[in-house]
């Protein structure tokens, strides 16, 4: 039996929409069509092997610390009278400390999402499988481990980006992950949303383990998704048990390749939608705060239009119907989408595009009102000056040599009163115009529903 974990995280920016932006010498080769038969709409990405170096040792040490944490559920059961809890925990620590790691890798995709996969070697005792994975999972939430993965993923993105003047990086910058501390002082990072435990029964002696593992995991009633030529998934949101078909000429590992690709596509699709939803929510907050306080403008209209286009492309690319129409694949995707809330996330992302457009449109209306007011003021002033000029010319025309008003002082006072009257008239026209415009804006103001979603 092979026990492993899969998850995803966001590096904080995107470098492209397809694999074309990735260095050609680093891109993963396309999947084997004969074994897998489906293509990932988001590309193949670039994979980094983390088994060498100090990372695995760091992660093991954090995982051992989880075994000793009082709040940690290690999977031990009181009915195991032959295995006292202290003995169980010590054996759990030995497995965590010494069992070989066969897979520990990051796969970076151009949209800025990393698929993380981890797996231990064969022969983990069934009673310890859940505890080992749970402790590794909660250790990965710790800042010391998660931030190492985040830094490695971000550095790899800069390394494989073949466009040094890539403006998409600045356009799609998203908030970095940060630590979260509870009332007891225990600290975790919000880099990972969750992990899925994967148990693959691919070793020769695993044939009799299925029923035992389902009982240990409490998954006897779990939905079963059958892949005609590949095997079965005993499906759970947090744990999936994979059993191959075991028919020649494929090996059990090869038979499960299509199922593993479906799991990969599902996780990174959710990750990308969540990342862009976070980006849009952050931008909506920025735009609304500026619209109210005028303190920070955020992205400009051209950048917002580019973001909207990119977001709509992301929603389209993460539709599982683009992957395959096969019923067995879609059955898994439907289970995963329901549990992960993918449909709701896609809808929220689409709604956020509309909300951001409404905020931008409201600002455009305000700017247009300012321009119209200035233009109307200039027009009224010019008209007033023209009226004064025409009046003076008319007076000069009809007076000939006789003044209309004899004393000079009276003429000056009359002219001043005339100018003031025209200015008051122009001011009244402008005030009436502005009030009518404000009233129309109140009546037709867009409803910014969904800002808190």
C-alpha cells in the first residue's frame, strides 16, 4: 500500500495562460495517451523534485512534533488492547522518521497554481496509515514547512518564465500567505486550504487490504466510482482509496494513471479559481475604498478590463466538461466539485467580474459628471460674455452721439448691476442642472450586491 497526500497552493501571481510561457527545456512531457487518454486544459506544467536536500528532514521533524501534540488525532483506538497508545505513538514516530519517501514534488502551472504530491514507500502497516498522513498533513500547515514550499514554488516560477518583460505578473499579483495564531498560541499558515489523503493498493500483497482499510477509515459506505479499464475510487472528500483493475499488460501503477490525472486536474482547477477569486475580492475592496475615500486608486480601467478577460478565461478553462465527456471521469468530477464548492467559486468569480465592472462604471460616471459640469460652466460664462458684448454693441449702435444714461457714475453702476444679474442667472442655471443630475444618479445608481461574497 502506498500512502500519500495531494493538495495545491497559490504562488501569488500568474505568468501566462498556457505552457508556452514556460521554458521549453523544463516543461513536462504530455501524458501517455494510451494510458491516460485525457489532456489537462491547464497544460502540463513544470515539476520540481523535493526529495533531495534538507526539506524532507525539516518536514519529518515537524511531523514527529505533531505526534506529541495533545490535540492531534493519530488514529489510535481504545479497542486495540494489543497496542497501547504509548507503543502506538512510538511506532508512528519511527515510521515518520525512517520510512522512505518515494514522491515529493511540486508541479507549477503557468496560471500560478502549484500541485503538491507526496507519497511514502510500500509496506506501511494499515493501522498506522491514517496517523502517518494526518501528522504529515498538519505539519505541512506549519509556517516552517509551508513557507519553504511557497518560496520554492515562487522561485521556480521566476526561473522558468521565458518572458522577462512579462506584464502579467504585475497585473495578477495576489496577497501572500500569512501565519494564523489561535488563542493557545499555536500557529499555522494559510497557504494550503486542505489535503486529500490518497491510499493506492498497487503492491502485490495489497489485494486483501481493501476491506480492512475501508473499515479502519470508516469508509464502508463511501461512494464507489468504477473506471472500466483502470480500477475503482472509494471516494471521500478527505480520503480516497484507489484500487487498480490488475489486468495485463498494464501494471497497477499504469492502470491508475488516468485516475491520478483526474485527481490532479480537479485540485488545480479549484486552486486556480480560488486564487483568482481572492484577487478579485482584494481588488473590489481596493476599488470600493478608493471610490469612497479617494485614498488609493488601485488598478486602472485598462488593467481591470484585462483582468476581467483573464478571469472569464479561467472560468472557461476550469469547466470539467472540457476535459472529457466520459461518465466515469465526470462522476468523480461531480463528487469533487460538490464537496469543494467549485461551481459556487466559479459563480462568485463571474459575479466579482460584474461587481468590479459596476464599481468602475460608477467611477466613470462620476468623472463624466465632473467633465460635463466644467464644460457647462465654461459654456454659460462664454454665453454671458457674449450677451454683455452684444448688449454693449447694441447700446453703442443706438446711442449715436447721445448717451443713454447721462452721468458716468450711473452708467458704471448700471453696467455692474447688469453683469451681476447675468452672473446670478448663470449660477442658478448651473445649480438647477447639478441637482437634476444628482437626482438622476440616485434613481439610476447600480446596486453593488455581493461585495461581501
